[in-house]
C-alpha cells in the first residue's frame, strides 16, 4: 500500500509540474491536431490528439489540460509493468524494482510530462508487454486478443510500434516453448485485431497519397554514404543521459543476460530480449548514417527495465537503489529549472530554455508589433511557432500557418486582400515563402523570446497580404 501511495504522490508531483511548465512547440502543434481530429496526420498517427482532446475536455485548454492524460497514463503503465515483471518471474518478483527503474529514467520522469506521440506509444507498448507476460504465465491463448488490441493502439500512436510485432515474431520463432502458439487460431485473431485497429490510419494515408507513410518511411534509412561514428556516438550518449547513466548500464547488462538465458531456453527472458533487440539493431544501423533522435528508442525501456530488475548478476543488485535515486534527483532538477529557471544558463546549456522558455512573452511582443503595424492577423511558417502563437496571443487575433502540411488539415483558409504580420525565426536563412513579404525594420531590434532576461531566440517581422495564389495556409484554432 505504501508503494501505491508513493506512485500517487509522484503522479501528483508530475501533474503539478505539467501545469507550471510552459508547453513545447510540438505540444502546441499536437494541440492543433486535437481541434482537427482525423484518422491520420503527416507526421504521425492520431492517438496523441485524442489524449489531448480528453485532457482539455477535463481540465481546459491550458498546459495542465493538454498534458493531463500523460502522468495519469504513466501511472497506469507503471502498475502494468510491475505486474508484467512479476508474472514473468514469479519466484524473483522483480516488479517493484522494474517499475522504479522505469520511472527513474528521464524518458519517463520528464518525457512522460510532454504530450507527444512517444507518450501514448510508451503506454500502450507497456500494456502490450503486460498482456504478453500474462499470456506466458497463464498459457491462456485469449491473451493474444488483448495483445492484438493493445498493439493496434500502439500502432495508432506511432509507426515505430511495428517493432513490437517484429519482436513478438522473433520470440515465437526462436523460443521452443512458444512454438505451440503457431497452431492456435487466437494468435492470428490477435494479429487481425491489431490490423483492424490500425486500418483507419491506412485508409487516411490511401486518401492522401500515402503522405504520412512516405514521410516517416523516409526516416528509416541513412542520409550519408558509408559508415560514420558521429551519429552512433550521439545515439549512445543520448541514451546514457536520457535513461540516466546507472539505469542505462543496468538495462544493457540485463538485456545481455536475458539474451544469454534465451539462448539456453528461458522463454520469459527471451521475451524481454526479443522486445529490445530488433529496436536496438534498427536504431544502431540507422545511426551509422543519420541522426537518431534520443526519444525514439524510449519504448524499448519497459522490457529493458524488467531485464535490469530480474536478470542482472547479484553483484550489481546494489546498484538499483542509487540508480533510482540518481534518476529522481535529475528529474527533480529538470522540473525546477523548467518551471523556475534558478540557474542562469544559456540556450546551449539549457534545453528547457531552448524549447520551453519565453513563449508568452514572445506572444506579447508580437501582439504589440501587430497593433503598431495595424495588421489584422499574425502568421508563421514554422508549425511549432504558429501553434505557440495560436495558444498565447490574445483572444480574437487570427493566426495563419504557412506550410504544405496544412493542406492535409480540415481547417479554414484565409481570405485574400488582408494585411497581416508574419513572424520568422532568425535561424532561418531563407526569405519567407510568402509573395511580396516586406521586412519591418524595428527601431528597438528584433523580437525576442527570453526567460528571466536570458535570450532563447530572435525573430524578424514582415508585413504581408493574403492573396488567392498563396501556398497552403490554414487559420489555426484558438483556445
């Protein structure tokens, strides 16, 4: 019972931080999705939009509402992970340590606050792992149906959930104890159920020239010819930091031991290895020629944390407590810096400043410039910037987004002949993709996004006018 109270306290803390910390541009962008619910989008499947819509209906269109379902669903996933670990290894009962290591990672402790597609993917992947653990423990084929439903929901969250299916097929092929399932119709019924859940995403892509499949499929490869250690180093360093160092080491050792036990016929350990190794192979191969974002391998950690709790050698058991403690301290430090910024760190040293800092202040500066120019709307080319302006500008100010992706949204288009203010980051080298945009030379310098006087980014302002021949545009929803 004390463990349950601890989980509730951690969840309450995360909800408080979620309410205090400003939204990241991607979160604002996915909030736009929640106002234009579809079966698919250019970037990802739609589950994150559903999470946000549910949260904003309960808590309003603010940071807490947008993020509300995240900490709550992570709490549920934590319980399922602990139960999965105990079901796979009933004699050791490593569930509490697996759940603790899972929550000690920054991918969960911090990433679980940010409403991105990785969050529902992580939740449903963990739930699917729990269903597989119950299947193995009970040998009841009906769990294949539960797994199929949960795997389909994982695919409905992010395409990399396909690695879940790849891992299960590998386990079924390489574990003698699991061969019997090939003769059970419920295995195939579960696969059909997963495909049925994912079918609306396929149909949306078919109606939109396979736009999302083409965009995300293009990432599954290398950008540079030959072999390079540059991105491999980034991948390894990123996981070392985002998993936290001690948890990462325990996970690597745990998965290695699980793979060795699998070779010796341990099907429970083999299930954990099978759910991790295909993803490790894919991301390692991709890192030989292109960048792998640090959050992409996040869904590999539920199985890896169970392996870290159940399979590590006895001499490493003493590492578990400091690993959890270090993760908690690091997460708390990120919470404090993101919410209150007590350390005066620059953009390069502080990712919370780069991604989260100063958006309301920027919106206030943009609104002042809009009024000074007599503009009737505000526009932006970067989808994250446009979404942030839509969230933070005063009510009644139309926000126009300029980007080819908006052609795939069911959102209104601006009428021609209206004067507006276009905002562009100085990081962009090119001129705005807007006919006859005129740069505004401000006497007091560029528009600034800053937090506590520390600059995060600079922006230019342009005077523009809508025309019938504009590239794809959309008027974004407002809170």
